[in-house]
C-alpha cells in the first residue's frame, strides 16, 4: 500500500516539549532566517523568523549543527517554536520595498541579523507543520522593522548576488563547491537573490529546499557517471526516529527510495503494521517530481551522491528509510538529508555478491525492526531492472 502523507501525533502531546509563551508585539530580536510562504501564490507571505531576544541565534536555523551536536527532536522543536514569524505579503516578481530588502539581507547574511520589530498584534501560534519545511512559532503582521547592526555578508555571496548575468544554477554550484551548506543556499534562492536580473523572483521556502537538493544532486550525478563502479556494500544509520539502510551495488547510476512507516501510532491507516512510499530513477534520470516520497527523495539522494563522490566510485543505490514512533514531531526534510548522511558516515559492510548483500539486509532489518524486508524487495524496480538488463560482460 502506497501513501503520500503521514499523520503525526499532535505535537502538543510530545513528551518534554514545551511551546514558548508570552510573545510580545514590540521586541529586539536576532533573525537567523527568512521564511517565504506558498499559499496564495503568486501573492504570498514573506517573513522574518526570530526569537524575541538579541544575540547569536544562528543555532535556531542550522540542521548541520543540530546533527553534529546530536540535538534531539524535542530540543530542535523547542528552538523552532520559539521563532516568531514577522510577516507581510508580496508578489513573487515585485522585488521592491524596504521590508523585502530586509528579508533579502537576512537571506544573504552569514550570521543572524539584529532587528527591531513592531507587530500589529500579539503573535498567534498555528500548528500546521509540513513535511519539507522546518517548523516555526507564532506569526503576526509586521508594522515596521529595521536592521540595527550591519549584517555579516560573505564577499563570495555578495559577488554572486550582484552578478545579475549569472544564472541561478551556476551560482548555487559555485557556492556549494566553496563549502556553503544546503540550508544557506535555500535561503539565498528563496528571497530572490540569485539568477538573471529578469528571472529573479521569490521562491516559497518549501519549493526552494527541493530545488537546491535537486540542482546539487543533478550536478553530482553528472560527475559520478564518469567514475568506475564500486562494490557491494551496506550502510546503516540515522537519527530523529529516521533510519536509513543504503544498499550499494557495483552498477551504473540508478536510485530507488522506499520510505516505510513502521509504527501504528505514526501511521493509522497501515495494515499489518506498515505502509510505504517509493520513487525511482534509472540512469537517464527523472522528468517528473517524486510525488510519493516528495522532498525526502532529493534530500536522501544528495547525501548518498556526496558519499559516492567521496569514494570516487559509481553505484546503483537502493535506499530504505524506516520511520519509527520516535519521530513524533515533524521537523522538515532536513531530517532526511542529515539522517541519510549519518548513515553514509558509518563503517560499511562489504559483500562478495548481491545475494549475500540482500540476505544480510533482510536478516538485519528483521532483527532491528521486526520487519520483513522482502515485502519491499519484491516491489523494487531497481532489483527487477538488474535481473532483466544485460551487461557488456555477457556478450
């Protein structure tokens, strides 16, 4: 049974998680990120996310830091629900106005930007988290805002933003190759800071996350296709109630993702205690959006491609995501990217044959989760293609 959405437990019922209260209409804050909404497109909400205090608040918007420091689900959620969204509305192609300039500067800055904010009324919390977007706290319409200290903007970022003859994709790749993390690149493109002058526009945060993952992934695919094939290997790891078993095969590039919801509490529709979603691409790639696994497809793909580049080897990869009841607060698609990355950083097990690799995978998942992996392997397009496609060595 394939599904497209998961109903999570009410986040207010999550253990050891408290939503900050007593929000103010006027405050001095330090904004680590903008937020660009998608409802009402092309006229959408644009906002500044900030706790209602000053100082270095960059850790409120840094998945890489959360992963490195092993921040738990409740700690990340408590941080994010402390961010006030001070918002206004704008047309995606009308890149003018003082508030939008502030939003764009926050999107360019290397550190959180100090602000003075005046809101129309007390911020109100609406618990409507999405699968892709990192959640945030209450929202209110902004009356006025001003930056109180000069933002810290990297010269390399400033250069690509000023270059209105540089297309967005090369600009993204330029900064990525210079070490800028995905979350930062998402902010840059969402506030309309990249691309040809006539093409620049606001991009909803939800869309920009996948746009960055897809753009970087496609570039890495082009690079790894020139590499020799690797070996049979299995990686397992993860975090935040999301675990990845990555099966690498010594074949040309091909990728399939299964996302399996293991717990009845996480997935109330499941029969026999599980349900799954899946998407696939062969050597030629995808032309359509990965509808079933959505942003998680591109986030996982990016992490495993980075591993292949590091290994200097090309593989086909069957990626198996297992979502447990631990994941009781939706935190956004960064969880997929970082959990998959944690898996690639573990010591792999290598195998002499595909049969040994698949037998190990079935035994491991049965022991780890009490789940019969053959239920998924029987549905795998990647494995079916391997059986039917002839290799040069067979001729």
